[in-house]
C-alpha cells in the first residue's frame, strides 16, 4: 500500500511508523487511521519483525483527532470515524509485536490513546502529554483513556489528568508511571533505538508469548496464569527459535532468530 499520511520503515527486526502530517501536529484523520490499520496488519504478518516504534514527524507526536473532518462527536460521519479509530487503538494494544511510542512535543487525546496502547512509552522530558478530552467538544474519551489510564497509574492520578484536562511534562509522566523512560529531547531517538534494538535481539515468538502472558495476568487467577505459563513453555520448546537458542548457547555465539 502506498501511504500518504504515514511513513513505514523496516530496519532489520524493527519497524518504524511515522505519523507524517506535521502541519496539523499529526492529527488523526480518516486517511491516517486507515493507513495505520493497514500498516499494523502488514507488520503483524512479518515474522522477523519483533518491535514496532510509533512516532510523529516535525517534533511532535500527535494532537489527537483531526476535528476538521468531523462536526462534533455526533455529527455526520462521527460514528464511522470513531469505529475506525477504535480498530486502530485496539489493533495497537493487541499487536503481536512489542510496541514503543516515541513521544515528543504534544501527545494528547487520540495521540495519548495511541501511546497508552503501546507496551512502552518513551518521552522527551519537556514534552506535553495527557488526555485533554474534557476540554474538547466530546468531553470524554472514546478511544480508551478512561479505561487504560486508571489501570496504569491508579484512579486518583488518572482522575487528576482526565478531569482537569491538563497536559503534564514527560518528566512527570515517567514519575507517575505513564512513561517507562523520560530523557532530554536530544537523546530521545537514541534511547528509543537502543531499547528497540535490545528487545529486537530476542526471539520474536518468545517476545510475543511473554507479552501475552503479562497482558493476560490482570484478568487471570494465579492458578490460571501459571497454567498458561506452562502451556507457553511447552509450545515454545517446539519452535525453531528455541532450537536456535540452544545451539547458539552450545556454540558460544549470538542466536539468529527468525520468529518461527
């Protein structure tokens, strides 16, 4: 697929999606969302890709939905637009790859919901990040901020962010658990690349199952979680990556994983 609103680059085991509408702070229009969905589907089917990084062009992540395309939350086309956005947000959260949001500049509303769906959020210390829906025509999120944020940082802090509509700094986002890392803006790309490459050196299939185990742990009993672990171990022991890991260990070399 030829992309207009995003760019997609694949570097060995890491794929990079860039929201590429800097003139509107990478606001999410219907075209952008459709392209994101197509890119997610494409990247999910490439076994050797282990990590997906999502970032924005022009020094900012994403300012949310492109309100020029819809006339309010109940206006013409709003329902179709929302359904498409929901598919993107859920697609990011359920992506088989390890996902990293690289956040600089502004990250709010739909942009914040993209970031919350990722496995890691890495921010520039001076970025402005938060929900902001309470300040917008819709007043409440429709892409999951009110669900995901309390689970991530607790109800009190989530209410502070959601009810005030304030954007916080990247430094504070890391302090309260929204972001995994906060670094000076000039070091952001370096930090994200280091993290992505470190993770991408692992077995893609191993990463997929580790992510699944962690994501399912909140909804499972201890007994069910342990049973799922044992099932995963049994399956992973049959994979090509497992055999390669054992061979590399014996031969004292780095493994070459294929995600199979």
